[in-house]
């Protein structure tokens, strides 16, 4: 009887240890998962910050190109009204070809509330009657506010899409480095349809609807895949997207990022597949 009791006691003790170890493992796994999720959320915020960077640069490139073409067609100097006094513009004009080098200097210039420093080189073939026009730009030692941005984009302008609106298809390949050394890349295709204000001559009344997809990659190997499921609305009077929904996919989670119902603010809401909602401040 004593021998049986001893075996049972040892068995109970071993089970107790196993339960403790299992609980400890579960707690460790939960901690690791929470840390991974926190990191993913912080990376998603950085990716949203990149949305502001890429959209702002694209806005400016389209505006520069449209103004250059308009002023040349009227026989006046191109792009001057869009340039702050601190910027230097060099135009290389050849037959059916233009290259604009915009130098904001090391001190920088404020463009719609953001500090541009460094150089942007915009090139395009000039054919105002063409159905499609190819543009490209390269960033040289360029900073957007306190973030360094490098890379190059190509842009295909379609004079009239299926809705009868001008459309710009951007193939994006950019790298953003924040002041703390964090670095992220963006690779994908973004389509901007010009839905309001075209031809008015006033860029601030323009509205674009943005569709497309891209991947945001980080130096730790994490990749966030994005696809626009409801067109993002870009109004030139606002620094941020005012509405639209992005689908987000990561290894440990997925969900949707909603930019709101039309108000101009720096907030978005992320909804996990589980239904949990958190606010993102850009």
C-alpha cells in the first residue's frame, strides 16, 4: 500500500511540474505573440506615414508636370508659379523631351506644410496629343520633413480612362529612412484617377481616387502587403487621405485600415479579423 501511494505521489508531482511548465510556456508564447503584434502595429503606423510621403511627392510631381505643359502651351515660362523662392529649377528642353531638376538646397523649402530638401529630377516625353505620356522622377539626397527618401518612380499618364478622366499609374520603388535609423521600402503600383478639378487651373480644388497594391518591407524581414479595397480619396486641401479602405496582410494577423468618412484628420481605424478595432495616428 505504501509503495502504491509513493508511485501515485510521484506521478502527481510530475503532472504538477508538467502543468507549471505548460503554463509557463503558454505565458512565454503569449508574451512573444503580443510583442510581435505590437511590432507589427508599429510597422503599420510607419507604413501609413509612408502613405503621406508618397502621396505628397506624387501630388507635387503631377502638379509640376501639368503646370509646365500648360505654361509652355501658352508660350510662357513653365513651373515658376509653383516654386518657392528658395528652390532652383533647371530645365533641359529638347524636341519632345523635358528634364526638370528641382533643387530645394540643403536648407529646404516648405511645400504645403512639408519641408522638402535635396533634389528631384523629373523627366518626360512631350506630346500633348498623345493618349499616354511617360514620366519618371529620381530623388537625389532628398528629405521629406525629417525622413530621407530615396529611389525612383515611373508614371504613365492616360489622358482619358474608361470613366473619361485623366489617370496616372505610378510604379513605386522607394525607401524611407526615419531619424532613428528605422528603414522601410515600398514596392507596388498605385493608380490615381483625377475625378474632380481637372482643367480648372487651380490645383487645390483637385480630387484623386487612388487604387492599387504595394508591399512595405522592413530590415528585420517583415513584409506588410496592402491592397486598396475601397478607393482612397485624396483631396489637395488635406495632408491625408480623407476616406477609403486598405486590406492589410501579415504573417500573424490581417485586417482592414479605414481612413474615415471624409473628414480631414490624421486618424485611421484598423479592424482585426477578430473584430477588435484600434485607432492609428499618422
